[in-house]
C-alpha cells in the first residue's frame, strides 16, 4: 500500500455497530474463510493524503493488479485479476480540491497475440483507469481512458525486467460535487472481462451532504454490487459472443454472496449503492415478511437531490450509483433483491433494542448541482441524436454481431452505397475518427434511444467528463429533472428514449461516449468525443 494508506476514523466509528471489525480487516482478501456470523464486509478505505506542494509523492496510493486467488464467501476461491488482491478494490475518500495520486503496478502476464480487429476482445492483461462520473480532466495522466497500462512483454519477463508502473494524477476541482463515484479499467477490448473479474472500486467525494445532521448521524455503508462470471474457479477468457449468456452471473456485495447487515428498529443507515455490473441492470427492492422497507433516495450518480425521494423500487443501470437512507421498521429478516436475479443480493436483519426516539430523515438537502434550463441551450436547432442499434450475423468468426452507435456523428460506412446493415464499419468505434466535437462553454440537447425490441436488452448511455441533466423519459418531461452520468435504455416496442441537457465545462481533451453494457462497448458500441476550446 502507499505511504498514506489508512482507514478513515470517522467511517470506522460510524460503521462499527454494523460492520464490527470488518472495516479494519481490509474487506475480502485471498484465503479469507466464510463464517455464518461474519460481520457485514466493507472495503478497505484509503483517505486522500494531505498535499505538500510539488514534492507530494506520486505513489501516495498503489493499485497493484495481478492474478490472485480471492476467497469469495458463498462462492469459493476465484482466480482473477484484482486490485490489491481484493474484490472490490479499496475505497478512496477524497474532498473537492484534493489531488488523488495513484501508482498502478501491472503484475499480469504478457498479453496473448491478437490478429483480429480492434472491435474484438484483445489485450486482456492491459488496463487503464476511469473515474466514472467524476468531473475531472480526460487528458494526460488524469482520467485518460486512451492510455494503456501494458504488462511486460514475454522477452522483458524472461529478462527479469521490473513490472511496469504507471502514474495517475487526478486534481479534483474545488467545486466538485460531493457524492459516490467509482473506478474501473477502461481499455477498449478488455473492459468486460476485467470488470466481471471484480476490477472495480468506489470513490467517495466528501462534502456538504455529509454534514447534514441527520445524515451525519447515520452509519455510512458502501454497498458495491459486483457481477462475476466464474467457471471452474476462474474468470474465463472472453472468446465468443455467447460468453455473456453461457456463464451464469454470481452477484456479490462487497465481495461476499448475500452478506447480512444488522439494522435496529428506528435506526437510519446511509447506503451507497454501486452497480459495478457489466451486463445486468438492477431493479432493486427491499422485501420482507411484513412488506418492503422504503429507500429514501438522496443522490443519483454522485449528485445530491434537493430533498429525499421515497421509493419502493429503485432502478440502477450498469454503472449507476444511488445514495439512499433506510430506516429500520418492524423486526424481521428483509432482503435486498434485484428483479431477475434468483438470489438475494444481501440480507437485512432488523433486530435489537429499538432506537428511541427513531432517527429522523432530513427535510432538505444541499442540492449538489444547479439545474440547466432549456434557455441555456446555445445551439437550439442542432440537437444531437444517438441511436444504439445491433445487426446480427454481420461478421464471420466468434463475434458475428455488429453493435453500432448511429445518428449524429456516426462513424462512416465502408461502402455508403451498400447495405448498411451488413457494413463492417458503419457506426462502429474507429479510434481514428472523431464522432463529436464539443465546445467548452456551450450547452446542448441530446436525445439517445435504443431500437432494441426486447425489454431485457439494455444499452446504458455514458458520456465521460460531464454529467448530463435528464429532462425527458420516452418523451415525458421529468419534474424535477435528474442529473446522471449513465442512463439506462431498455428495449421494447418502441425502445426507451431519453433527452438531456449537457454543459461542456472546464476540461479539453479526447475521450468517449459509449454503451455501458460492456461487452457491447468492447465490440464497437463506442464513439470518440473531443472537448475543445470555444472559438
């Protein structure tokens, strides 16, 4: 670990009645046995170190990636690529104005040879870092997903060359909203295989929302849902288009299958729900013998709401986060369940001495980000349209389907006069083509939709660097609108559509917009965006 690795004292004290010693034990690690009375697991917490000017070390924290046998309670030992030997990786706690400094060690073996195109899985032992949802620079050593953290070559490994180390230096703007974010690798061609192996972790930006008295009094609990693809104790290589459906998913919360959380009647807890899933959207509900426990949502994708929103059902697309407050009600066993997932994600035991008087919910919140208005749009007659579209059996080989992004700025066809449904380039990711040039200081309106006919086929839209304000769902205005960084789009007749406003602010550089169904991204459902200075 880096020189400033430590557990947040405030986090430990707040979570101690719930998680026991789990917060200080480092969460799930290799060889940890499962026990029936195991406390609710929490990932290791690494606080942002104090800055000391230009001499602040670049290795303040280390993310070491190598194949590790990790014991997953409820599943067994799994050999996988992991951050620091754990699923999920450590949680980083930072504040606006901090600089998060990381050193990535690639201890993975050399990449196998690859002879197919860039829109087929490749380089499974290379990675990089994406700080999903954060408003930070997409350039240089920051949130630059066009970098590659490659392993040693076979010749370098044979010669004993040291494992390569790669820096990330992530200045967080002083006005960055407080909230829950996450990080994961984002090298095109290797993302899906790595994330379903558990390469993901949580970033918490602390700030004004944490000082609301009712929230400050609540236990602050990370609930990171990972979706693993495990076969014969390993994460198998992504070798065919049927890989996703051919291997059942194993869902864990903080690295454990269906852990148990203790909640006293009248107690309020804050759950930071993270959908660190590659393929499965989560329609969440807390069910029990005497009905459900309401989820009082206070934030979406890292942005605080103006007030609490009580829900019985909460929808999270792949990559979404939601902060919710949950208050213990009648004693009994409840379950956090996701529609379509056969087992509970976690169990909640409401038991013990009631909290008297019951803990209160806040009546108002410090809104995390001001709303945009239709009048802010600087180019009112040039809306962008994005359409997620798949064509079957376009290619020969193990990955026959074409996953396209059509509409405004679509990648040109190889043969514009031919059958576009069979075209090998139309709408597919081309690293040499810029699909959208976005000018700082402007506000635009986008409409994104899917033409999938099956409701279970979901194409979440994710734009890097800038959050988007969702104003319409399927043509119906939202009141109030909601800030997102990822928007789920389920199929149907017709499929879902979403309209949002987005302001391009602060940072220039090349990055991407893509489908967050991550095997679709690896297979080409991605576009390049270039943030440039305004003329």
